[in-house]
């Protein structure tokens, strides 16, 4: 059983570390707004992962096999949401650059950032693929309820720790000063990334 937990922990960590919408959202929020906002986004993403993990433990792969239209619906909805996020960032990139010296923190919007983190994760089809296939390989019918609960806690804790680390690193003063110098470029690149990823999902469905 220890091997199962170690394997799931390693696979999930690799999935977390691969760049995707969640990583870009937390890093961009941390450098552009505040550590508190970024950590609220982390809580939103963690809740999203909790939803996916719970559904996977209940048989997500079987549901997707029987309801192909559901996968298409999730993909298109996720693509549209990522396009919307990309458009917001591209709009921000077109605004005149603010003075970088003694620039105050933007007003905190913890609740809004929490929801954006949640929806960014729920709209991420990578999560559907991961929890509907890779993660589901480790939670067969022979797994007891206690083990399933342990895997659920493991995945949630690992997600919270990883993205909290990302938020804290990108909220460091040196990272924020770098962002203030290149804000329009960073927002523009992130906007293109989100928009391109969203359009790719909609077209490839």
C-alpha cells in the first residue's frame, strides 16, 4: 500500500509541475497583485482539484466512457472560459504602463480570485484527462474506502503545498519588481497563452 501512495504522490507531483493554466494563473496573480490574492487563488484551485479527485474516486472514467457528450461539453466550456481569461489579460497588456517606483499593491479581491482559481481548474481539460485516465488507473474496484480517502487527502495536500510554494516564490519583491518592469509583455504573453489554449480546445474537440 505504501508503494501505491508513493506512486500516486510522484505522478501527481509531476502533473502539478507541468506548466498549465493553473500555474500561469497563480504566478501571474502573485507578481501582479499580492501574496494574499495568489494564496486565495491557490485555495480555489485546490477546491477544484478536490472536486475532480472526488469524482475520479467515484468513477469518472466510466462516466466519460458512457457520456461522450459530457467530455465535449466540458472541453468547449473550458475553452471558452480560458479564452475569456486570455482576453482580460490582453486588455490589461494594452493599458499604459504604471510607474514602477513605489508602486502600491492593487486592492485585494480575495473572493474574486478564489473563484477565478476554482473556475480555472474546473475549466482545465488537462484535469479531466488526468483524473479520468491516469489517476483512475490507481483507484480500481479493489481499493478500500480507507485507501481512497487517504489518496484524496494526499492529492489535496500535495496540490495545496505546491501551488502555495509557487505563489510565495512569485510574490517575492524581486519577482514583483521584474513584473513591474515588464508587466505589459508578461500580461500579453499570458493572454496569448490562455487564448491559444482555449481556442485549441474548442477546435480540437
